[in-house]
C-alpha cells in the first residue's frame, strides 16, 4: 500500500542531515558493490552515503517526498511502501549485502529485516532505546528498543561485530541502541 503521509511518528526532530556516525563507521564492511536496502529512508541521508561508496541502493519509505535529487541517480531506486499495513515484507530473505535502518522501529518486521541480509552481508541498525523518554520524543514504548533487543534480533543468525546501548549527545541528547552484525558466509 502506498501513502504520501508526511508525518514521521518515530522522529526525534530535527533530524541531522548528516549520515549517522555509526553508519559511516561501519558502512565500509558492506561487501563492495553489493546492493543495499535503506529502510524507512526519510530524506535519504544514508542512501546518499551508500551511493557514494559504490552500492546500488533500494530505499523504502511511506513518504518519498524528501529525497531531493536522489531519484535521478542510476543506482538508486525508491519504493513507496507502508511497512506497517500488515502486508508481507516487500523483500525476501538474503536480498541485500547491506541493510541499513536508522531512527525507525516497527517490531513486527524486525525478523524480516534480519532475514533480508544476504550471506556475507551486514546489518546496520541504530534507533532510540528505552530511557529516551527523559530527553523527549520518541517516548512511546512502541518506538523504543528494550535492553538488548537488537542483540536478541540478531541472535542465532548474525555475528555481532559491534553493539552499543548508550546516551549520545549529538545531534541531540538521546538514548540509542546500535548494532553492526554480519551474516556469516555459508560453509
Ligand atoms: C525518524 S525518520 C528516519 C529517517 C531515516 N532513516 C534517517 O535516519 O534519516 C522515520 C522514517 O520512517 C518512515 N516511516 C514511518 N512509518 C512508516 C511506515 N509505516 N512505512 C514506511 N515508512 C515509515 C517515515 O516516513 C520516516 O521517513
């Protein structure tokens, strides 16, 4: 189902136009030239980074109005999709060498997100965690990761290369969890 709703219910506004430091730090681990999914891409700050690094990017969001000139990039494709409408997750298992999710949480699709990582591929996920209530939005528990929740999502499927559960000061104080994890190559 498509939507043009401009609202951003997970948002802790304003968002930084810069790529997240976590994503910049680990994007180089995504296999060279491999296809990347930027899920709930927003304005496409990570799509831009990944295109610069030589990856074809598929970006998904229910609101594609903030992508600027990205649409004209040969290696970029955008899909307008409501990820929470109850329909099947739009990508099959092992579709992407990299999956990037930032500042977005919809628990029913976390397992699908993990499954979308191909053997040898990398999951980079960073979003708000419990404790963020004291800094402002998001404060709805539906949008806040529970302690260890990203580790639990990766458990038994991905090898965790880096994980943090902390309070960051920039771009504004926030409680976040973030993970970099790889699906090991099949033997
Ligand atoms: C806080 S923004 C994060 C954008 C981007 N990942 C970033 O960090 O710059 C959350 C994004 O999730 C998208 N979103 C919220 N609910 C959605 C849904 N049901 N289906 C698809 N995208 C959704 C919003 O449109 C928005 O772009």
